């Protein structure tokens, strides 16, 4: 397991709680603050150290759609985290991810809010 600092621990607990409760979570990261952390989560999932699959958008909707091919085909939502850096509620509506966005739950957290939450 990775040693996490207090801010990352707070973030991971929040994201994990949301995933366990909602199953399909679309993380809108307007300022792309969390890209490196999400990439680490995806790698940790591949190594069996994070419980949910993570599919990050990294510039290609085609690559993301191919990665999503085995998800979202059931009556109940898959346990899945989609990371959408550079997107907000309005911009996600102009992407091929709109159907997944509507089926899932939006997650967003400003860096300032995260730091404040970790401090308390």
C-alpha cells in the first residue's frame, strides 16, 4: 500500500466513499489539479491496491471509449471512476461521455476545499 499524506488520505477517503455509495463516479476536474493522483490510482488498481477501476481521460475520446467498452453494459452501474480533467458540468455535455455522466454521479472538489477538509 502507498503511504499517503494527510491531504491525499482525505481525498482518497472521499473518493472511495463516493464510489462505494454511487458505483459510477465521473470526476470533473476543471483545473486538472488531480491528474497525477488519478494516474497513480489507475496504476494502483492495476496492481490490486485500489478497489475500483479508474479510467482517465487523457486527450482522446476514442481511447476512453475503447477503455469503457467492457463497462456500463449491465442493469446496475459498474464500480468505476472516470476522471475528466478540464471539464465542468457544461463542457461534459459536449462529449461522448455524456451518457455515462447522466448514468453516474458527478464528483468534484476544489483544491482549496480539499486542503480545508484535510486540516480539520
